């Protein structure tokens, strides 16, 4: 099932022509309408007329989150405010928020792209969708809401929080699709189990999860506990919000809406393109945005492109699920460590819960890492020996995955704070 | 069908097209809108081979035509209805049409001529009525029909029209746009350059806005009609006045 079959299955060379046309028009518009880009290009001696192929985009400078902050609130808008019909701001997980705007056409495009992702995930107009993303300045709630209405599904705009109420409504309203962060889905699943409600009394079939990195193991856990098909989707407010990329039911990578976004993967240190298929930072240029176009925006998200065709028939290239963020990337004893690697290890170990926290500190001149892991209840009543065995097992597995030794501390179930939005996995206490 | 990448063209020292990329798919009506002097006519003339491209590619049906002479481009199936109609006024209507079939002679297919004439007369019965009349004595609207008919005689797969509504009375303009729509319904592909942006976008599938030799906007005709820049610059809507009310 496709939402826009022609665009989603377009031949590669036709799409590249479309991308080039849209890139050139976008560059002409930002040069005309956004002083920030004009000054930046001019000061670097870049003539946008010299951008003549998709690869030529590498001649242009990057745009960063800091550029967005420096131009707070409206400095990067490419249309006058009276043409803007919606304003959102980034969730500000890490720092001051940034402001983005949408024209009427942008909202239409956005709804269509989210509709593509919902359709790819198996959702149809017959579904009852519970959107447990926060509504408000955060793009998650409204973005998915408009897309879900676009396909004609029944939308429950419950927003985030109040887990007991979420569960009651899910049961009473016969919700068939749940949309939230993966960590919140897991919290809902665990709460259902604690309340002693059988999962078969729910009508859930699908879950679309995004807004934070999660692992394959976590997907398995969510799918098993909620008895759903769980798909990953990707977006960020600076670029549009949800709708940038999403998985089809193959669940093997996220199809990027390449006719609207030009993506690159770069090495975050050298800033050069990585070899095809290698992991690096995702960089996005918008191709159709009117109010808030961005040129080579550094997402800080780490992923890799999957060039192989997908059995679903979409010709939109896929990206691997986000593996972490460059700013979550911990450099410990000189080694790059991603929380997702730790998560991956923990999920495979019997007796641990999928809740963990990474605490980084410095002892003398040395980095010191402790991973706090929740364990399932029975083990705490068991003898000390078993606890030690578990700690050793986790330490060994982590050391082989990360290449450095880290401390492990077992904690009681539910002692790590639960999140209704994005989970906070890393606490960095280092003062350098 | 037509694919253009980074086209540059101009006259003497004057650069008119700075960097134009666009495409037309089979069966589409695509319109190019823009102000006077933006490069619309230069673009069509360059595709037609009347002006040589300075850089970039023009690919028609898989063949690079950017440096091809005009007669070869017509032979490949790409015909131009030029701005200001440019019919041969001292020749009859029929002679004008037969000249349009010149490529059929080159292909030794002159036996197709009666069928071509019948087709054009079917589309424009008034031309049949005036078959023996000198083209210069026709009204503006009739001359436009003749110019379109002449282009159709070459059996083009892509018809390019340069300002077909120019200088015509509003009622006649309506007829001309109805004809463009009908051409598409009969399986033709149309690239339409117009200053009458609203009328053009209403019949087109997609559109491009050209400004000082560069494409600044592209998209479905529906999206372009909704775009405020297009409304202000090309659809004659005074948005400031509207917001005041």
C-alpha cells in the first residue's frame, strides 16, 4: 500500500531530476529571501548558480542548530510572517528551543508525507489512532495528527502523559494504532502488565514510534508485550517534524522521502562524505519547504544509508534506524561509545529490564563509567553469588561490545525514573 | 519526454538563462510563468534550436538536442507555436498548414498530408471555412488557431506554445485555453509559456516560475495557485489590501 504511488516508486533518474530542480529553486529562493544564507554564501564566494548537480551541494556550508539559535526567532524564515500559518518550536531536549514556521502549502506537504509514513506502516482509514505525543510546540503531536486525518483514520488526540488514562482510553475506544516514543510504549506495556489486564482485551494492531533512538531488541520487546507491528519513523522539527522518513512493514530501515529531502551522510569530524553505506551523521537539505527551508542541516543523528532495493517496491532509499546522536556520543577513554550499543547488550541478557542509565564521571584524570541496570525482581531475593555472576556477565559483554571496561550496578526494578517523553539515558558528571 | 539541466543561453553578451532545470513528462501540461524579460521566450527558443544553448543539457526523448538546428528538433517531434503567432500573412491558410507539414515531406510521408489537414480542420472548423483566405486577413484568434494548427501538422509529440493568449480578447483567450486542454486530452504533451498565469495554472498539471533566468519555484499547479508569492507577483492579487479589509 502506498499513499502517493507515483512519487514513492519513481525511477531513480526521474527522481534525481526532480531533486535537482527543487534544489536549484530552493537555493534561488534562500539566496533571495534569507539574508543569513545570502551573506554566508557571498562571504564564502559561493555563487549558487554554480550548484549544478546533487553532488555539488557539498560546495555549500553546513547549517547547524547554533545557526538556528542565533537567528531566534524568525531570522531564517524565507517568507514574511503573514504567510506563515503555523509556528512550532523544537522540543529543546538539549538546550534553547529553535523556532520553525509553515506556510499553507508546507502544512499540506507535511500532512501528505506523514500520510505516506502511516500508510507504509500499515495504517488505513479504518484505524483508530491514539496519538500520545505531546501536542503543542513540539512537532510530534500535530505532525502525526494532520497526517492521520489526511488518510481519514479516526484520531484520538490524547497527547502524552497520564498512563492509566491512556490505557483506559486505549481499551474503551478500541484503539488500533498507538503513536508515541518507544520508551513510552514500553512504559504503557509494563503498566498494562502490572494492572493485570490481558493484552488480548485490547484492539491494538500497530505502533509507530519515533522521536528518540531505540534498538531492535526494544522493538521485539514492544511487539511481544503489546502484540503489535511496531515501526520506526524519523523526523526533526528543524527540518519539518515527523514525516522525513519511516519504515514500511518490512521493518528493515526507514524510507526517506527523498523527493522532499536531500540527504547526505558525513563523518562528523572530517565533515567529508562517508563511503556509501557507512555510518555517519545525517545531513538534510529541504527541497520543497516554503517558510523554513534549511540547507545542509546537521542533524547530529547517526545512521547509514541502505542502498539495496526494498521488497515493498518503494524506490525511496532507506536509512538505518538512528544509532545515536553525535552529541550523545560519549568519548570515554578516547573511545566513541553510544548509548544504543549499551542498550543492545542489555536487551540480550536474561534477568535485566530494558531500563538503564549511563553515568559518566571522572576519577582523577580517568573517565569512569557506571551503567545502572534494573533487574527483574526475583534476582534480588536470590543469593549474592547470582548477583555477582550477572554483574560479571554484563561487564564482559559490554567490554567486548565497547572495547573498554565499564562499571555495572544492579538496581531495583523501577528505581530509574520513567519518562513520558524522551528518556534521559546519559548523565555526564564530568567537569573538564 | 523533455529533460533540461542547468541550461544557459542568451544573446551576445547578454545572459538571459542563468541556470534552468526542468522537465516535462508525457501527457502533461506544464506551464512556465514569469514577468516580461524573465527568460520564458528565450527558454522555448533554445529548446527549439533557434538559439544555441551555451551550457547545460536539453534532452528530448533521450536525445541531446541542445546544439541541434531547429529543423532537426522539429523532425524529432518537438514543435513551437511562436510568440505573436507569426503566420505567413501573404499565403493562404492551407498553404500555411502545408508548410507546417514540411517535415513530413522530408520523411517522404507526404501521403499523410490529407489526414493531417483533416485533423487540424476537425480541431478548428473555422480554418476549413477560410482555407483559401490569406492568413493576414484572419482575426487574431483565428491566426492563433492557424499557428497551433501549423505546429500540429508536423505531428509533434511535444507542442510548445509561447504566449498563445497574447493580444487576444478575453473570450477568445478562453477558447485558446480550451484548445490546449483538448490537445492534452487527445494525448499530446504541452509546454505552455504564459503571462496569464492564472489561466495557465488552471489548465496545467505543474508549473515553474522563472525570474531573471532562474527557476525560483516549481510544483503542482494547485500548490502554485496557493503560493502567496505567485499570487502577489503573477496573479495580480493585492494581498496587503486584502489583509487590511
